[in-house]
C-alpha cells in the first residue's frame, strides 16, 4: 500500500511541478522565443490557439503524468552534455514514451524523445539493437536523475522502477551548440554511467535551480537494489565505439 501511495504522489506531483519552477538554460539568458527565428505571436494567433485548446482533443498529451530531469550526452561526444526535461506517459507497464524539452518553461523547446522499456523487453532485443540503448542505473544511484517537486519518499519509489529500465533517446534540436532551429539529422544520445563523467557545474546549476542535493539523493537511494549487469546496454563503455547517425543518398523508389 505504501508503495502504491508513493507512486500516486509521484505521478500526481510530477504534473504540477513544471508550473512551479522556471528554468534558465546554461548557455543563454534570453527567452527561447527571442532565440528562435520568426515573428512574435499576434493577438489573433493567441486567440486562435486558445480556441483550439478549448475545443481540441489532446488525449495523448493529457496522458503525460511524470516529469523527470536528468542529463544526456551525444553518442561519441561526451564533452557535449546538456540537461534534459522528460515528460512521460505510460503506454503500458513495460513501455513509457517521453518528450524531451530543454527547460520546464512555457516556451521550452522540444529537443527530443526517449522510449523507456522494462528489463524484460530489453532482454528480448538483438545485440545490435541494444547498442542504441542506455541503462538508468547510474542516473538513479548517483542522484543525478530527479523528479522535480516530488517528495523524496515518493520519488524513491519512482527510481526503484526506473533503475530496471532502459532508454533509447534521440535529440532533434542541438541547442547546446546554439542552433536556433532544429537543424540536421536526429542525434543518438547516451546517459552517464560513472562518476567523473557528468560536468560538475551543470549538475550544480540544476541542483541549485530546484533547491535539491544530488549527494543527499544518492545517500537516500543507496539501498535501492540495482541490476549488476546491464546486458548489452551502454555498449560504448566496453567497446570504446559509439553509434552515430549519418545521412546517405539513395535512388528514390516510386510507387505505381
């Protein structure tokens, strides 16, 4: 019963957390709308948006129930690190799907997606497919993955689930290099797996913003049982080789 209550609190609190905090990106003090090319929204545009929101049907978006904040790096480029705000929904008990933003503000930029699956489903993947996935063990145990606004007792219940899951992440907007539009091909992302990999300043800024302590969360999560073998995830750690996405041109196939 305590576990169920914890999960309910976590999922419920996660819905409202983004309304409480405002995030200022590391690289810029400007509003996102000012960075992105294009004219300002007109009064008519705002009215039309409001009408669409009142009349529309947003079931997929409304099913988002959880906000977790962590860090990613570009596959093969650990020096390129950024904060990732995940807003997630369950398809079922074994599959979650998350949209990723660069902040928790109303004008946040949608920068990627992440699919999260259970250990059982991950074990069914081919060895080649597993190279695209990362584990969540270190993120949970280190305290670097948090559920903003969620009480520690409820957050810990969430982490007990996430530690046995695997993520496949692509970022579509490279905001870390200053892109004002989503340019280029999607980039495969990975998660940190050891101390000393995540930039201390990035972690400190996130902690100060949310007024949390990753070190304290690490202490509170020390007794969470973790899988000792990630069974093919984080493949770059052993092989030293990173999977990256490139483009090629091929002859167009036309239908008759």
